[in-house]
C-alpha cells in the first residue's frame, strides 16, 4: 500500500514583474512511497527536495500532475480531514516565540482538535518522549537550537500522524544532538504505525535511517532504491560517492 | 490593560474637547459614541488581523496551515476572542464616559444591537486585512492598524456623513459601520442620512462576510500555488 503516489509533478516558481522570471523547480517527478517506510530524499541545494515535500504536505500546490497522499487526491485541493493524518518538522523550526514549550504544544494540540481530557496526557508524553521535562516552562526564544528541534519533533507527533515529513531535521545541530535526534526518529518509527519522508544533506543520516532513498537533481528524480541499489547505479563505493557522481 | 489604554486616552481627549467646546448633551453623546466605537472596533478587528500576523511574525504560519483548521474556524475563532475583548472595552468605556462626561446610553436593546453592529464591522475589517496579507504578503501588514482608521474616517466617526465631500459620502454608504453609527445616534436626535440604517448595516455586513470568506478561500489557494505561505514562514 502506498502512502504517497506522485505522477508527473511539475512546479514553477514565478517572480519579478508580472511573474516573468521563472524557476522550474520540479520537472515531471514520479515517486511512490510505501506505507510504513522511512524514505529519504537526497539532492543538492535547490534540487527540489523541499518543494516536493511541501507539495506532499499540501502546503504548496503543484502546477500539474497527480498527487495522492494516504489515498486522497490532493492535486487540486487539500482536504482538511487529511491534514489530521499528517505533520511536519522543519530543520529550521519556528514557533510562537513568547510561548513556553508546554504552551506551544497545547496550542498545536488545539489546532489539531485535541482538546479532550487526553490532551494533557498527550502533551506530557510528547514532552517526556523528547526529554523536554526541564524546559516545559521555558519560552521558545530562550531554548537552545537542539531543544528547539526537539520541540519541533514533539509538535510533529502531537496528532500521532500516519505520515510525517522531516525537512532536514538535523541541519545546523551539533553532532551529539543530531545523533540524539536520529535516535528519536528511529524510536518514533519503531513504536508507531507511521511513514516518514525525510530530506537531508547528511549521507550518514540517510544511511542510518532510510529504507529507500530517492536522489533528485534539477527537479527530476535521478535514482530511487535502497542504499546499496543507489550505490550500485554508480561507480561509487558508498552513498556519499554515489551522491557526488549523481550530482555532477 | 493594554486593550483599554488607548481607547480611554482617546475617549478622554474627545470628551475633554467636547466639554471645552461646551457641546450640549446630545452633541457630546454624538462624538463620545464615535470615540467608544473607534476603541471597540480597533480592539476587535485587531484580534482577527493579529491571528494571521502573529503567525507571520513568529514565522510559524506553515504549521497553522498544516493543521486541520478551516478558514472559517481560523477567522471566527479569532473574532470570538475579539468580541469578548471588545465587549470588555465597550463596557469599560461606556461606564467611564457616563462617570466622566455624564454620557447616557440609548437604552439596553439599542446598545446591544449597536454593539453587534460594531463587532460585525470589526469582523469585516479584520477579514479584509487578512485577505490583503494573504494576497500581498507582509508588506501590507500596516493595514492592520490603518485600514480601520481610514474606514472610520469615511463612516463619519465624529461627524455626520453629510459633512463629507460627495464621493466620500457615497463611499460611506457602502460601509456597514456608517449605518450602525447612524442608527445609534438617532436616539440622540440626529436624523440618519441613509434610510433603513439597521437593515442596511446588517445586510451589508452579511454580504461582506460571505464575500470575504469566498475571497479568502481563493487567496489561500492562490498562496498555496505561489508558495506565499512558505515564504511567510522563512
């Protein structure tokens, strides 16, 4: 069963006077993501990874093509009911800066319609899962980068999503914090019935976490497969060498 | 406290000016009604406008739009908070005006109807601000503070609309707040410039709310196509 089924996705960003300046970010992307896998999207800066992730998460509309997410066609409109099944965590998280960790989680739980008696338990579980107990009353703008990222992950689990988008979740973090974040991602995947789509620049992260990987370049998917299948497509000996070869 | 500060400062300055000019009871009530209205509209409409602006300032708007919240929930939820805060401001300003300037309300029912009209006007202004921000981005955020002031200027906040130049008086007819002000001031002996004030005010408000929800739906979809929501989150 597929969590994502994308066919011939095109996306062009327009800027400048009357939108005359065009940037063709996606040029006919074809991609399928199976239910329950951690799927990695790799590519150079500006290759189209985040654009593709944003289309799958419904925050951006494709110009043309077919996009099915958890069995819902979102090519034309994003159904509100589907949003209950999705969540996202960005590498550069931003949340209401004057709210504490606990208040932020409460705010987003309300947005996801979790306002029954279980709400408190869900928030406490998220705080515990990401070791944020000491920081529950600390304002967002006073958190370290690592704790901001943990909060972003905690927020992304607030609705127990079936499909989670992680956009460069360890970017700019110290190696020890990045390692902890990776462990948390693995833990989430192990404990829950969840599909994770992850973009990253770190080959180690992709190797550690992802069952399958897609390599995107200039808005086109160049290769899809397991780590070893991707490496076998190139003359490289590891994913990093394969990445460099595919990126050239 | 901050929601009361500016409305009370404004009410005080208008009330003291009215006393200095030796305005009679009805004339003073005319301008005090304007001062109370200005304070309440601003507080209530800002709650609707700020719902979007707070998300933009904290660059967290993409999280809000990722959540299963419809435009109706988003706007009406913020408006309800605006109504609650606006009702507090309305009551406090009314009591303060009665105490300081011997202002008398025009009765419970007309006051309640007038308050409903003010809150609907605030909803329309707040939605218009949200629409402009969704279409043109953060560069038009100034409308959150300026649009209500401009519309109040045209709707005859401290003077009858008949005193406005003709094109502006025509424009005033299209603003629901004009009609609600005329309705309430009729209890102080002022003949409305436009007929059927209440019916016109509520009809215009309902039409604008429906139109703005439709336009907001269009603007959100346009923002999803252009990537505006993501740009506002960067």
